[in-house]
């Protein structure tokens, strides 16, 4: 069941949230609900981690493979 709530935001925060919603083709309600879920630590992952973090790190495929192939623990 959904419940309607009201709140007051700083104008700049409201504009940033509205812009983020527009850029993601989502409603402001969806953006605020997701932010609240993340803040409360109860978000259920709905998408892939890869999609969610796309563009976070700029690294070549070769460099990534090198890191993934590294031994984590010295066996000696």
C-alpha cells in the first residue's frame, strides 16, 4: 500500500532531484523513494550491479583482466 507524504526541500535540492528524474526518464516520486530506500539500507537490488555502476570507473578491458587475474594471497 502506498501512502502520500508531504515535505519541504531546499529549492536547489528539489531542482537537482527533478533534473535527475528527467535524465533517467523516471518520476520525481521514484527518485525520492529510491533515495529513501538507499538511506534506510533496505533497497532491494532490482537491476544489475554492472548497469547501476556503468561509467563509474574508466578502465580498459586489459587492465581489468590484469586486476581480476591477480593472486589475492601470497602462497609462499
